[in-house]
């Protein structure tokens, strides 16, 4: 059985990577997802390849690169941002190739402040679809699948909007999955069909107030969001 872990998550958050990986192996975790901070010193393709070799030599299956809240797709305010967003996603795909990973996890962006719903359902949906259509096509040409990690404050928390995005990408092997944990849902959906899906969307069952709200209450025990991951601080409702 493949158990996937990410050393950015608690209880080993804010610790050096090497001892964190050792403890994960001791706990029986044999699959690894890494986030952007883990490889920030690997600034060349050769360094990323060496890091990938290091991880695999430890005994991990290197499963996924999580481009943690990528700055190229934070919040669409203008169609002028689209070319740089496409370039950024393609760059993340190249990073996956350097690391020897065949899955990229990204997100669909925040709900833009001050935008009307007709904008969100109109040009923002159209341009986001364009970004992912081109990014996914490039990823597929490199043997990399693309997954979305939906957050309570991101556009995809509106499931109807998310389904329109997925349908607009136009993948014949597209998979939508609902799970109590986004990481496990991705690994499940990626093996649920004979053809490896190139665009998978784990739907986190999350119900929060604003992520930066002091209340920060969680109303569902099945939520997949990790507050420390998105940068809004530890969630007081977590043990």
C-alpha cells in the first residue's frame, strides 16, 4: 500500500527536511509529495534531478510536486495576466520532469476581490479554462498529469464553477473526485481508470469562515484544508 506524506504538514512542520524524511520512513510513509519551499535551493535542473535521486534512494516513491499557491495564479484581475500564468504552469511542469515526478498539484486561484459574479462566471472562468487547457496540454506532452487542490477561499469551492472549468479543459480522461483528504483522493482517482487522468480535481469538503478570520471555525471533520499550508497560520480547531 502506498501512503503519501508531505513533510510540510504537521507534526513536522518548520523542521529541517532530512530528519523529517527519516521520521516519515520510520512511520511507514513510503510515498512523498513535496512543496515549493522544499526545493527552493534547487535552482537548476541538475540540482532538481539530484534531489529526486536522493529522495528515491531513501526508499520513497516520489509521487507529486505541489506548487504551493503559485504566484502566477493567485488572483486573476485582468486577461493580461493569462500569458504569464500559462508560462508559470509550464515551468512547474518542467520542474516535475526535472524531479522525475509525473504529477503536478496546483490550484485554480483565489476568488478575485471586488469582482462581480458575472465576471467570475464569465471572463474569469473563460481565461482560467484557457490557462489550464494550455497548461494541461503541455503537461500531457511531457507525461505529467495535473491536479487541483481546492481551498475554501478559491474559485473551485463553487462546485458548479469547478465542473465548468473541468469540462472546459476538454480532457477525455478527466476525473472529479470527492474525498475527506485531498492527497488521498488524488492517488485514488489517478488509479481509478485504465488511462491515467491528466486533470483530476479533489473536492475538499470544507466549511470555514474566511481563512484569515480569527474565528476560523471548522464545521466539518472531513475537511481537507490545512491552514499552515496556505499560509494563514495554524487552525485552532485542529488537535
